[in-house]
């Protein structure tokens, strides 16, 4: 009954979900030439097997061909990657998890990424590999800075025996450009392994000659000292969309592309960070969420990437101090494809540098979306083109009674942690009567393309037009166990279907 009530409320106020038609691949001029800094997608949800935790999947580096050797894809050691949590609705991070990566090469005299017969994540035959650190930063009064107390494990079996520092200690790293200072910072992971790229079965032999690639990749799952876990590495791109039709001036058939299933991301990989942390580590009062109506229930999530303002040519990619210049944000992502299809070309790079707290300056693009005019011109749907306060509500302030934090417009994925996971998820999320789905957070299985096409065409204001781009699920099934994302095809048998 509650689900029906929420849907009825959405229809009554004309609330729409975002006008995005695919994941955020190559969404702005500068990030299109900087793929290792390009956030492709962010998902935030409550996993059925971890119901008192926040689970975030954040992806970078679009269109990874698994066969793309000899220098395979990776996170950039010269960048900082963030998962940001806002727990009071002001669009500023209250808790951030900062990921920094390091490159390692065991034998620089070889061209091989790995020698045949890798049987574990610490196998010396894995010639090129990465490790990473995670710092948990708390700002203002935004979170409990004692929950992550305790040392991260220095030498967990299978971990890199490299340099260790600041174990379990609070520390500050440079000037904070967000709020004038970090209240606390704690390193919660040090020198954890990144899952290697899936080169092929000769490199990662299957049983009986070895455990197989996926078993080795799962060795990269690292527990956190306060509870929870983290994974970093290459995974199958979880987004499903007909990109070719979408960006050929929305070249879809009306009423949809039934029987014309083309997932242009099938076969490609991304580099993923999957973070799962206890609710008490991200809520504004540092407590577990009791119900969907609790004052601490809603959090806003987004990912971002930073680079140094000036990078000295030839400096070491593993140099933690580098040139000494400030770090600046070069990419961010909350709701899917806002930058692609709402923000015009002249503002795309600028939008990537801004914090969600300043998103009121972009409100005009939500209220008068170019996509509405395009759909009218293509299909004559009679879509309302101006005064779209419904889009502002759904995307920038949240839906009242579902996932609204405050009245301030901020582009974050707003998730009500008190909403129970659905036993039978509907790919259309709230539009399909499933209040545990998009736009209340974003699950891996949510078909935001079809949701958004139908809503912008008028699904919430009496126009039931079953628009769709074709694919309704990922090319590979998701797992019900952490880290949820499937592995890519190996480079040996890489297939990019068309």
C-alpha cells in the first residue's frame, strides 16, 4: 500500500525522474580526453544481504576493451577518487572516502602484464599490479569520526608488503578546499590490492591448473576496520543502453525499440570501486537507521575525481607530494547523465568543477530541458517544455515522503536507507510501484533509460507512452553477493557485440 501511495503522490505532483538516456561516458569535452578521471556511473542502494549498510558502486574509465593490452586499463595514481556522502541535504560532503592508487612493476625488463600461470593476487607472475589506500574524511558535524577507529590490517594474507604509514591514526593532508578544514581524517585501508584485468585463461588458468580469474579477483575484497568492505578493480560495465540510437538525435522508434535490443556497452569493462559501510558511519547522528521516517534516513551520494592544479612533467606517479599544488575537482557524478543531456556544451566542463551545493545555478536547465523540445520535434508528444518544477523536485530536492533531505537543490543520488529492499525488484523503480528503486537511490538493475523516456513523455501526467531504447537488462547477470558486478570477458575471448 505504501508503494502505491508514493506512486500516487508522484503522479499528483507531476514528479519526473532525470532526463538521462545512458550512463555518463564521455559526457563533457575535457573528461572525454581524460578517461581515467571520467566518472561513468554511480549506484547507491541497500543490498538485501547487508540491510544496515550503504552500498555504493562507482565506476570510472569508459569503454574498456578487455583485449586492450599490452598496457591494460587502470586507475590513475596521479588522481584522487572520491565517494561523497551528504547527510543533511546542503550539497556538501559530510563524509568522504578518498581513494589513492599506486603502480607496481615487478620486472620492468618484460613487456608482459603478467606471466602465465597466475594463481593468486600476490603471485609473482602478476608483473603489473596496483594497490590503493582509503582515507575516511569527516567534515563539520557530519558524521561520527570514531566509528572507524582501529588499525587497518597491515599484512592481511594476500596483501602487498609495501610501505606503511599512519596506521589507524588521525591525520590531515593539505588544505581542504570545501569547508576550510577536515574535522578528522583516518586511513582505513592501506596497500590493498586492485583486482587485475582479466587478460585470459593462460594468464589466469581455470581449474584444475589454477583457481580461475574470478576467484583471484575476489581476493581483492578488503574488510574495513569499522565493519563493511571495499573492492576496486576491473568489472563488466553494468549499464545497459543503446547509445548509438540515443545520441543519433534520440533516434528511437515510437512507441519503443521492442525486438531491437542493442546494448552498446555489452562486452566493455570499467574500473569500479564498490564500497559497503555501516549506516552509522554515514548518518548525521552516527546511528543506525530505524525506519524510513527517521530523521537520519536519507543520504545523498555522488562520486568525484581530483587532479593537481599543475602537474610537473616527469614527476613520479606514486609521489604523494608531487608538485605541492592544490588539488582541483575535474569530474563529478550523482544522478545519471545530467551533464550529458541537461547541461549545455558551454557549461559542461564548468559543471564538473562545481560542488552539488552550488547546483541552483543550473536549475534553469531542469526547468526548461532541451530534451523535451527535441522529443516534441521528433515525435509530437506534447511534452511540457517550460516551468518543469517537477524535475527540480525529483532531481535536485528529492521526493517528499520518499527521499527528500532538504529544500535546497543539489544533484546527488538521494537514498532513503530506511526503505526495505524489494524482494521482487521492478526495473522501472518507483514508476513501476517499487519504492526501493530509482529515483530512491539507484540499483544495478534499474532501467533508468526506459523510466526517464516514459516520464519525460508524460507518464506522471496522464500520458502512458511506452518509450524505450531496447535493452532492459545488463548483458551479464549481477551477483547477489559483494561486489555484485560480474567480471568482464577475458581479453583472450573478448567480444564487443553489435
